[in-house]
C-alpha cells in the first residue's frame, strides 16, 4: 500500500469504514512513499495513518506545514485529516465509470429504505463486493427484465453452492437449494435476494444444507442427507 486510495480500499475489505480512518501528517517519512507506516510489511490497516503530505500534494500542503509556523497545531491536524479524506474520495471516484455511479445510487436508495425496510436492514450483512453485485443486477433487471436469470446469478454469487430449479409444467414453482446452514443471517440474505428478484407469480421452496433427492444424481441420494420434496 503506497497511496491513500489503496489504503481506503484495503480498510473497507477488512471491515473498517473509511470514516474511522484518521490521517495525520507524518513526522518522519520517506520521500518515495505517500504512506509512512511503522511496519512496511503490515497486512492489517491501522486507524491512525501517517501520510507524506508532499508526495503528491506539495502545492496544497507546503504552506500548512511550514517549519516556521507553530500556531494552532490541533486545527492544522484536523484540517489535514478532512482534506486527505476528501482527496481519497477523489482518488476513488477517478476510476469509476457511468455504470459504477449508478450502482452507488442504487445502493444509497437501498440503504435509505426505498426498496423496503427489509432490504435496508439486511444489506449490512453482505460484503462490499456482494452489495455491488446485487446493485448491478438490480440495474440489469430494469434494463432486461430477466428476473429469473438475475435471481440465479445473485444467489450463486452470494451462496456459491446454491442451485435454482424451475418447475413450470404444472405450476410456477421454484426450488432453491442454498447449500448453507439455515440461520438468521442466511435467511436474511436469501430473503433480500428474493425480495429484489423473485417474480410475484412464483411459489418457492427453500432447501438449506440437505438437497432433495434426484434419481440418478448420486450427490443428492446420500443416506441421512436427503430433503423431502
């Protein structure tokens, strides 16, 4: 990690919100690096981050940290933290395309409850990558209307062992094999996906750890591991 945007991404992957990061001007730093961690080989992101303010932003910070200026050190440190957070946001958005902006808008609407309170409450259970996939598939749903395909795609991304079976000869029925333990978290995740992508006309049956038996499919016909359909 050598740039503030790299550190912000790594922090969010480790579950540390960018708002929790505190950027401060490094007292001792390398002229060849933007970040100045004590341990160069550290894997975990610390909340307090020392930054070389002159690596990319000399013109911006050259007067703020003049060695001859000693007034209001706490104010200057607070301003530095605010400015670097702003610069990190600009860094992150420079690599975004139009669709990625739309995904952020959809996620903001989900968090605000515009897709229902259940979606808003359960969204925090997903990783950042999973939330991006869900929001991207919501956009595709508006564009294509392929609800069943996007339901399957989202389920497979969140639950890699899952399988969707459609039974449409006699009635509109979907059998969803999740392939994970049935608990509050997996129920909430599956519920959010179904709320967003499941067409109203379909009835559903969910199977968690045990798959229902399918003749001639050995993996589904193991003793004591078969669910009844």
